[in-house]
C-alpha cells in the first residue's frame, strides 16, 4: 500500500508542477468553465474536434494539486479518443474516485495513470477537486455554457 501511495504522490506532484496541455487553445470547437467553491479551483477546458475525435485538448486556470494533476492527466488520456470513448472514460474515472474501495474498479487497468486517483475517494472533499476538469470537459462537449460547479 505504501508503494501505491508513493506513486500517487509522485504522479500528482509531477503533473501539478509541470501540467501537460496547459494554456490556451486557439480555434477551439468547444469550451467550458468550471469552479470548485469548496477548494477555490477554477479552470477552463477547450477542445478541438475533428469528425467526433478529440484532436486537441487544453486547460487553463488555477487550483490545488489534485485538481491541476487531474486536468493534466485527463488531457493526456482523452486526446485521440472519440467523444463516445471520452464519455465512457469519464464514467470509469468517476466510478474510480467515488466507488467503495472493495469495488471492481480498483483493478480497472484501462485507466492507466488515472488509476492513481483511486485514493481520492477516501477524502470526499478531494473528490470534487479530482472530477472538476472532467465535468467541465463534459459540459464543453455537451455544449453547456453555464459555469460547471462541483457544489
């Protein structure tokens, strides 16, 4: 368990210090803003689509380490996926961070590096940090223009 916790911290800290796909996305096809009032996280997600495939995805904003790392890892995992694959990944990630620890999602190897967020479910306030970028991405591709809130 200690090794998993160390990996979790290492991946989170790496993506917090050096977020991937951070910055503006010119000519985005979809965009949404998100806010986690509890923690103060604020971010925008912009998506470029080509025939139903996410060809580029970027985020901007500020937040805690978990929020920023989740957004960074999300952008890496979603690029190149269809919208259906992206929404399926959203559902699997959401189950990972909210399911009871004895659930089958612990063994969901298809989540790749995202699996490090399994420990977040033990800290309900941090779950909102981890899912903010994902809910904001979903709002963007669904065409919602209201600010996404985790409350």
